[in-house]
C-alpha cells in the first residue's frame, strides 16, 4: 500500500460510525524490556526502546486510524546516527512492511489525492440525510435508528491529521550525535486488519557516510 493511498480523514469518518478498531502493540513475553517493562533492543552501541501503547494526546482514538509507536534512541556507537522515519518499518507475519508515515504524508492535502482540503463532510448520526420530498417528524423515533438521537442529529469529521499534538510529539528528523538520546512518536499505517504480530525494525545508518551498520528488531503482539 502506498502512503499516498492512505486516507486518515476517511478513516476518521469511518471511526465515527464504529468501523475501525483501536490498535495497540504489546510486548511478547520473550521480548527483553527495561525495568519499567518497555520493550528494547540494542546493537553496535545503539539502544532502541519502543512503546506501542503510549499515545495519550489528541485524538485519543489515534490508534484507530494509524499505529502510533513511541521510540527512544540512545547513541553510544561512536558514529553520528541518522534519524529518519524512512529507516523504520513494521514487518508483519504476512511479510508485508508497513511504512512510518511522515507528517506531510499524514496531512489531508497530500494523502487524499484529488480534491485537496475543504469543509468537513457531515456525518449523520441517528437519522440518514433527508431526501427530497421526505422529512422526519418530531414525534416518537424510528426503531431502526438509535432512539437517543434527535431527528436531525449529525456531526462533522474531526480535524485532519496530523493534529497539533501529533506534530509536537513526532520523532524529529536529523542527526543524533554520539552520547545523545532522542524520543518521539512514529505513525505507521494501521496494521490491525491484517496482522496478529509485527516487528518494529530500525535500520542504523551513519549520518556522515550513509552506511547502514546494523538493524534493531522488537517484536510485538497486535491488539485491536
């Protein structure tokens, strides 16, 4: 699946009618962890700590749209380490690799293709749109629809991704010098529909030479 084919705004609309499941990544029993229980992997002087259930920002239901993973990288390799979402993937048991989406790829204008941005489409709750020549009366309720909503109840899709919280929490791109550490979120394509288990894979790339000098893997169980 191309990141450009991914449609967070559409997924958000589907969420409003309960069509998309919430996804978290939980460590396997065999996965090494920190004393706090957070999964980790280390090699060549680089330590990766990853939490697939750490998102607390807005929207609270982000795990129903993408798969957010908080990562912390500590560099004791003696080399400058490149930090780039392109160096991270989730590898499913299906052998499909899910990309970490950049903030521009998450935006409505870039991922929805034709049309660009515009007013939010209404999402009707309780009653469908009124067809020409028909109307809903004010008495009683239609048993086919939720009786707790009024005859004209509807809402609008939430703001497009990425939200301000997502931007602030995202893993910054750049270079991590020896002795440094950096923490932030990666936003992967949603894995809940296809996978029961995934492996977070990080390529270790020397920021000065472009040479890959290692790979770190952390396996997770998908719950959603």
